[in-house]
């Protein structure tokens, strides 16, 4: 019987990407909640992507960190906080403030971020607080600061509705920001806007584009410098705008001119066709309303800041800024990357968009005697300092750097060496929590209360609709408690409303000093009170009164000393580590459609594991042939820094010479699949952002002796022993709708099918239950099933090659049956469904759980377009992220 609601829906904000979608969460009597999009929220108007739609499936307490502990022993909060304060005091007394650090996260709320930054830079007097937003958006920060004097995104999502040309650079928006992408697609369909995708991969986003430029990795600056030179050479610059609003354009144009304006020459530098480059240049030149939306493919580079500046230069030179349908728009990967930037979460800034040259002002406001006077260590350097012992204490909040940092094995080694590792998190079994001396249970989404800022500067409330689990507490509360124990003043907060008000007052404090106005100004929210804060509707800053300004620089000068924007002199440069004979391929890392970051949340939702249940290494057919790689092989990806495993997927959309591997898998759900252990730790010299998109690697097939998978109603553990007491070389575990699924590969040639029977009984348990088994030593196959009271409890299949294994779809369906019939039992032993039409095939639509076979059947029965498929199956009617695959299936059917 369905659980009933305990109260009316609560308006809150999605905790995933930087789109910042509004959510209606309705708490249920069983402690869960139903989730729907908020039709009143301007970011999404009621739509949610597959991840947001599945949020209700992630709220259980499984694997939650519920109680504080010190050195492995459960303790009460007072003991834990006293211990943390004591560790800080001892390190500060013996080594000084530069020996302590905080590493925080875009998963924190702005209020958490504000208190953490104030604690580090105002209380401890160190700049050593950095955020995982360093890994995704710090190059944009530098690019905006260079151009505008402040980290200000100059546009908004409404621009995507009215632009006539939308250029997507390094952004697989269809998968990573589906709700924004549907706005783009709506404009493309209704207004015939042109969409250009610039990306080495032919991603799902590129499939829908009017023009795709698969440029050579790292050649973005050359492309946009070529565009700038072309615009000048052909008379497409807005000199009136340049003279009135921009400085440095003469030098910037001269540098671009030196590199040449010929589309053919630019194409040669970027590995593109000359006709395609010429078409892009002409589109940009003749279209007045242009938005360039970019993401991690631009930012995550050793030249990321220059890539951002190259894009902004083109918009400034043509006056395509501060008007509807124009501007450079970065889109963030986390829900509060922007909020963290606002309050000084980056080691390179102070709070309220102030620099360290404004430390006196911050000190006057905080009344502190210890405000840091110089930037702290950025993420990569910070963990290197931990490794070297220069940092003796680190507090990590709401992030998993052992999985997400480059050279991740070294990060793990650094934390294991460090004598004082404090981790506050809501999950108990992350790779990073495993390294902690002190573990502090943090509130999770649904329990937190505060604000977040999305990619278009819109502040939204994230509201509590569930009670805190166990002894979980807000991150800001933990920090404030430690600060008070260290004798710091100004940390006696009782509510998030108090913290937000202080943050708002700081943004307005001496804002117009020396004639320089900071656009981050929340003066209109100062003193609003707890009740107004609780009810606060989404607002886009600057907020100086009841009305918001969509375009911060439209009627105000830029935040530079001269009040003008600044164009940058740029020179293309090669990646720090080009491919070489030992490591001939370029590794590109990123996200897949239905998972997010290190899977601690999305991994709990069964429907989100069906589309990509394993990490894949996507390889162009040409490279696959030369490397003797075949579909469904497991490959070893190696660099100078580390190694990882992934399933081979041969993809014609992959650029030859490059491979792509998603970054989500971790040691809690897989073996040796942490791809960031392979990524080089080179960073952009200005932003400190790592080079996640360009690591030289080699790829070879794992010498597999056995391929297999297991399904079980109970959680599976690949390292649970067996006849030889060894785990498979490769395994990945995921949740299904009524079972756990584990895919594995063994390199042990000595194992026999009979050995797998014994291992199945270890993995699946239930020695006294009924067992079905079939083994064939000659063909090297094994099929084993555990049955209790007629119901399937678990099954394991092994074979010498992946093609000999049965489809997982129909087997998963057997777990929903109250009892197996004789045909089902024969199918288990035969390794194939008694009903060929019973297998739904691989999942295509996660929102409604629609498999490929159902879509193929619908097309065969007359569904000739995506609207018809949606009407019959609902596929593609929610977030739309599966629409590219639906169109591909339609095209394949002719």
C-alpha cells in the first residue's frame, strides 16, 4: 500500500548540477518523499532530468554516516568536537596556520561555505581553504575576472530562448545539463536557431547540432583566436562598443592577427575541415544574437583560463554582451559552485568577490585580527602539501577527493600519511571517509536548510523536508562549534537566516569604495528577517531592491579600475604532456547521462544504473583495430601516474587518437575503476584547474579467462572469498530494481566451471536453499541459480567470452515473479529466455525505465518519430536526455 504524505509539498532545489532546478518534495510517512519538478521555478518550469526525478530513491539511510567517531571509536558530539578543536590547537601551536587546511565542496550550501571560509581566512588566518569547484569552474573565474574585473556570469538562461546562434563548447549538455539543453532544443525547433557544438567527441549533444566541429584536444584557443582574426579581417567588429566599453583590444587583436584569419589555416591547426571552420566563422559573423555556452571541456585544461578568455574576446569584440540572446555563459557542474565562489570558497579569493588586496575591508567587517593576507594553496598543491607533510591537518567537507582529484592514488597516499584527517560527510563508505581519523555525520539533501546559487546567478532556497538522520548536523554548525572551542568570536550562529544575512551585509559593505562597484551585491536582502528568508523566492543577483537585474553590466560599469572590460592577449600553447610512443592516446574524462560525481547518491537509485551500469572506455574503431580491442573486452588504461580498468565500447563518435572514460566509479562499487588515478596533475598556471581532458595513456585488453555476472536480492561482495580466496580482477556492482547486479572478469585461467559453482554459493549464500546448476568444462560455461520457496534469490553466469552470456534484462524480470515456472527454470539452465520477446534490452529512458527492445518494437509497429514513441512508451517525454538515442534508433530503422 503506498505511503501517505505527512505534509504539503516543500519547495526546494535539486542537489545535482548547476542548472539549479526547483523541486517539490512531499514527505511520506515512511520517511521517504515523492519528488516532482517545481513549475514555479524559473530555472526548470517543472521539468527534472533523470537524476532529479530519481531523488526520492536516494533518501534511505543505507550507507549513511549517522554518528561521530574518533580513531574508529563511536563518540558523542562534544567529545568529537573537543577532539577536532584539540587537533587544530596542537597543529597551530607547533606549526602555525599554514599547516592546517580545509577542502570543501559545491555540495555545501552557501551558509556552510560562508562559515567555513570565515573560519579559515578570518579565524585561523590562513588562505588554505579550497573547494572541489577548483576542479570544474576555476578557469571560468579567472576568465571572468580578467575580462570584467569580477567573477560575474554576464547572461542568463533566458538568453538561450532568444539567441539565433548557440555555440556549445566542451559541453555535452544533452546528458550533463538536460533541462538547459531542452531550452536550447526548443529554440532550435521553434525559432530555427542554429546550434554549433565544438567538442572532440560526437556526443549526444553533437548528434542534435546543425554543425559539429570535432577539434583536436587542446586547440580551442587557436580556434577562437582564428575566429577573432576572421571577424576583424572581414569587418565584423563593433568598434563603437570597443571604444566605449573595452580596453586592451588593440593588443588582443594584434595577437590574433599574427595567427592568421584564414579558415583553412585555423582548420589545419585544429584538425578540422576547412569548410566546417569557414561555416562556423560565417555563422558567428552574420548572427547578431549569439550565446556561447561552455563547460568542463573548456575549463578542465592547463590552458583553461585562456580558452575562456578566447571566447570572451570574441563577444567583446563584436559587442555581443549585455543584450538579450548574447554573451559567454559558463554552466557549472555542481548545485552551489557559484555560491562557493561568492563567499570565498576558493583559496585565491576572499569573501564577497573581494581579493586579498581588500583584506583590510573584510577585517573591518569581521572584526577579526587574523584575516589571511595572501592566497592559500589550490587543490592540487594543497594535497601535495599534505603528502609532503607541510599540512598536518585537513578537514574535508562533502566531497570525495580520493576519487575526484587527479593523480588520485597520490591523494589517497597523502591522506593516509596525514596525522589529522577530519571528514564531515553524509555517507559512511566513501573512499575518502576511509582515510579519516575523525568522521563527522553531516546532514544530507532533504535535511539541510539554506541557499544555493545556480549558473545564472540565481539564489534559491534549499529547504529541509526530512528530519536529520541519526546524529547528523549541518556543516556550518560543526565549524562554528569548533571555532567557539578555539576561542574565536563571531561564530555564535543559531540559524542559517543569520548567516545569510551576514553574507548579504558583507556583499554590500563598502561596495562602492574607490569608485569600483562589485556586482555581487545583495543589499536588497539585508535585514529581511527569518520569516522572509524562509519564504524567499528565487532571486538573481545583483539584488539592490525588489527587482532583479538580468544583465549586471547593462547599466553599470564593469568591475575594473577603468570601468571597462578588458580583452586579453593570447597565444595558443600545446598541452603540457602530449602523446608519445609509450602513451600514444589522449585520455578525456567526464560524466555519463544518469550518474553524477562519485555516485554516492545516484548509485542508490536503481533506475539510474541501467543505462551505463559499468565504466566504459570509448574507443574509435580505428584505434580498436590497431590495439586488438573488441566490444565488451575489459581494458587496462595506464598513464605515468596510475592505472584503471573499464569495459571497452567501440564508438565511431570518438575522435581517433583519443579515448573517453567517465569519472564516477569508485572503490566502494568497483575494482580499480577510479579513472582519476590515471589523470595527470598538471594545472592551469592561473586558475589551478587540473588537466582532466588531456592525459597521455596507453590502452590494452585485460587477458581475461572468464567473463561473468551475478544478480542477487542481497548485496554482493566480490571480495567475499571463494575456492581460491581471490576476487576477480575486474568487478562492478550496481543496484537494479529488485536486485543487485555485479559484472566481473577473472584472469585466473586455472578456475574451472565447478570452481564457479563454489564461488556462487559463497557470493549468493543460502547453502540449504534449492540450487539449479549447469556446468560445461568443454565450452567453459557455468549457470547457477539459488531458489527459495519457488522464488529466484540469486544467479551467476560465467563463460569464456562476453558474447556467450545471456541478456540481463529478462533475468532481472524473474526477480519480480512470486514463483518461477518450469519454463523459467529451463531458461536459467539454458541461458536464454523461453520468450524471446521478454528481454527489454539495454535501458534507454531512465525516467520511465524503457528498454531498447520496446522502442525498436514501437518503431516497427509504426512509431515514426520521437513524439509517437513518447505517446506510446513515455520515453523522451520528461527530461529529454534520451531523445538523441531515440532519434538514432529511428534512423537505424530507416
